C-alpha cells in the first residue's frame, strides 16, 4: 500500500510517497520557503503597471488580475497561487489573485500530504532510515545531475527559465525506446514535481502511428490535469501542467551548497549516540554552517551534544 514518509529535518521538511518500495513523489519544503501557495493575506499595490504588491508581513508578489479601478498605493487582499521560483540571475516573484477570503497561511508540506487521504508515517532519526531504503539519495542525485536511467535508455533533464527539457537517449529499435521513455518521463515529472512548460525530445519516428503510440503512453502514465501537443516529425512533444511551486530540480539547483549542508546535517543527526565531538566536512559546507547558527543549535538540541564541524582550513562548532 502507498504511504507518505515524512521527516522534519534541520532546515527543511522532507516527504516521499512510497509504493512497492520505490519513491513515486519526492518533496522538500525549506524552512524559509516564504509565502506558501494558498496563503491569503493583505497587500498594498506598489506598481499598477506590473501588478506588483507588497504583502503584509513582508515580501512581494505579482497580482493578476487587479481589481477594477484600484489605484497605486491602495490596499487589497490576495491569495497566493504560485510560490517564488528561483532562476539563474533572478527570482520569479510569487503570483497572486484578488481574494475575499479571510487571511490565513497556506498549508505546510505536512498538512498537504496529510490531506491526500493516504497514510502518513513520520520518521525519527533513531529509527531505521526508511527514506534511504526507498531510494531518497538516488532521487536527489537525479535532481542534481539531471541523469535518469530507465530500461533500455536514459533521460537527461534540464530546467531552463522557459521550460524543463527532457532529452531521450538510447539504442534502436526507436519505437519501443520512445514508448519506454514516455513512461520514464511521466514518472520523473511526478517524482520531482515538475510543472509549467515541459519539452521532451524523443527520437525521430518516421510513422504517424509510432508517434501516436508515444503520445498515448504519456496519456496513460501521467496523471491529469495537463495539456500536451502531438509528437511532431522531429520527435518533440510539449506538456503544460499548472505550476504552483518549484520542482525538486529547481529547488536543489538554486542553492546546491545549502542542499549539501542540510544532507550532511541529516547524516550527523542519524549517527548513533553520543554525537561526534568533531565531524569533517568540505570548506564550503563549513562556511554555510557559519551562516546558519540556528541549524547547529537545532542539531545540538536533537543529538544532546555539540559537534565541531572541521575542514582543511577552518573549524565551526
């Protein structure tokens, strides 16, 4: 039976939907996620041309549509429909729409998976590592490297500001390769929470029936709702899914050092007691820990002792 595994980590919450021993969905929510999808809050219009609003409690968002007749500087209430998305060189602001609902925070990761109707098992550091047994590190490695293997071939996934691109590689015969790749792409989209515009570059297929078989494989493997094109003569198919938050790929690649640091803290937290007096890390993890004293304090609280993180050049505790 499928169940959600949930872990309240240091700096992030983690969840994985596991069925038959494999991870079907992997989700991470950072402690500084900002304003969540579903949040209803007061706002003030600061740029009518772009719809930019300042949110009560801090932060900005883009509101579309704006209430009719609203003037710059006026207040309104908005609901967040997409969280901020980090991109190279800039960050997309959250998206909002006008709302008459009462102010309320958006649901947390734990609240969202609890509302799914599936059982949720909350994990503890002293227990066997159920996340790792299901393949957690492998899923994170997929997200960071973009390399995803499947029977008979491989996918390379690249998030870009315009769309997330999948490239299919493998050996002939091409039609069964493309159909197998379609199933692998659908699983990867679900596993990593990929949404928005998605492009898939399949092998070039000569016959219309072969291209239709690939499109039907996408329809069978990827849960609705989504829209798609047909597979064109060059093997390209586009999918559009409603985007509400960053994919796992975008989240980890936006702050790779932070992701490495939180993963290292997870490993230390799970070591048998007593906690180590010193623990060797890379210099960049040591520098990041120096910027996050709250993470070290939380680790000490959970393990019952202070660990000094050392690198070749510096030490932090």
